[in-house]
């Protein structure tokens, strides 16, 4: 399974943008980049995914490097509710299996 | 629309016993996956079912098994429980089982404690 590397933790202030990096140098052409987050005492929650182009949705933006070996999840204005563990995951087309790494614990201060 | 429902939410068992956990996916979802979450190993994939067939299996011993019913509800069973099986067991459902890797919707989990 292809592997992702993320910082263990990051800190942000409320209402500031947050850039969460992810390295995936062994990504293959059919791997989608998915981001999930897990709030305390909850199951993981889907955030966003992409293949090659940058993606935006109501929760976040995903910036994918041209060589696809890295990506960045962007939260435009962090709120206290965004404090969670964020997982960057590579997912093979057609497979429902997610291989979770250790993720990045995001701390948001008021 | 109702989310993924897992029962029971909490349970305590002793070593050697067996346990069955249940998962009701979102209506219309045909793919159900199971994950184990522990502080030491993090989130690990157990298996995935689609239309009553197991399509993918993680690296767990044969004591871990599952099945899916015609209404897409799924159960997982762990036999001969060990202390290390203490974990949060998460179920996730997905609408698509095909090529497009749609998002997974997770339940809140069943927390199993083995004494």
C-alpha cells in the first residue's frame, strides 16, 4: 500500500487559514488523494478528495502538486470545531479500502 | 437522512468469549467496510463487503469475520477474544462499489473492552 507522510501536529489560531501538508512520493497514477478528519469521540469524516487538479468544496480546498508527490489541505478560516486529526490517504481506483497513516493533530486556539 | 448506525456502542467481554457487532449503512449504500482503531496501531482496515460478497480483506487473523445481508446490513464477529482486541470498531458505508472512489460515511463505532 502506498504511504503518506504527515506532520504529527500543527497549531493555528481561530479564523486564520491552515495549510496541512502531505507527502506521498510513491503515489501511482490510479491513486486518488483523500482527506478525512476525526473529531474527538467520533468516526472519521470525509473532507475532500482529488486526482490531479486542485479541488474546492464547502469544507476545504485541496492543492495537488504537479508531480502528485505531495498535496496540501487548506482550511480557509479555522474554527474551534476544526480541531481534529486529519488523515491524508491514497485510495486505489475501484477499492473501498482506506489505508490510514498517523495523521496530523490540528490544534485551534481562540 | 439517517447516518450509519452501529450497535452496540459499548460492550465488555472477557478473554475467550466471542462478540458480534452490527452495522446498518445509510439507505441505498451497498458497500460496507469495517475498521479497527487502537491507540497503538491507529485505524486499520478489516474487510469490505459489497452486495453480500467480501471484496477486500485486511491483515487480520481468521478470528475476525464478517458478513453482509441482502438489505446491506453487516455484522462482524470476533471469536476467542484476546486482550489486544480491545478497540473501537468502526463501520463505514458507501454508495458506490464501482470505479469511482466515493466518500465513505463512518458510524460512531462500537467500543469493545476485553478483560
